[in-house]
C-alpha cells in the first residue's frame, strides 16, 4: 500500500486518496464485523485510479480512436495530390539535376571573413 512518501521526499500523489480509504474503513467497519466495507468501494476505486490511471488511459485511447476515425472520414482541405507533387519535379529528378553539393553548403571561414582580410589558407599557400 501507499507509504506516504513520494519520489521527492514529500507526500506521494496518491497518499490523500489512501487516507480517504482508511478513514472510510475506520468509520464503516468495527472489530467484530467488516460488513460496511462495500460503502468504501467508490473511494477505493478513486485510489486505484490514482495509482494505475486505467480509466484515464481508456478515455485517451477512445478519444484518439475517434479522432483518427474522423480524420479518415474528412479529407484534408487543399491537400496536394500525388500528381501535383510529382509535377513540382521533386520526386522524379536525378541527383545531377538537383545539383546539391554538400561541400558548397558547408560554410567556410573565408565566407565569413571581412573583405580584404587574408585567410590562413592564403598565408600558408594552399589557396
């Protein structure tokens, strides 16, 4: 059962629910009979929900399923078709036609150097 201590040292998130369960048992049962335990069932369900989040998980999955069904039924507004995407030329082009050179996309020091300043490569004689 709940110890009352959380991960950060304070009371755990479900400890108040556990205190309600214990209070209900103390009020509705006695040493001779525990026939009043059935009155504590709603409080105990709240405590179990705090521990395991089963009702919350079921509600979230039902909402997600309903959202996915709704998205599947309703087409997107102004969504491009596959033919429109191909007409842009992005899918059918070869790498040579696109002409993406990785070396040209990486900036060099000389790209950012002030005008007229000599670079280290020029001083060494590499350029």
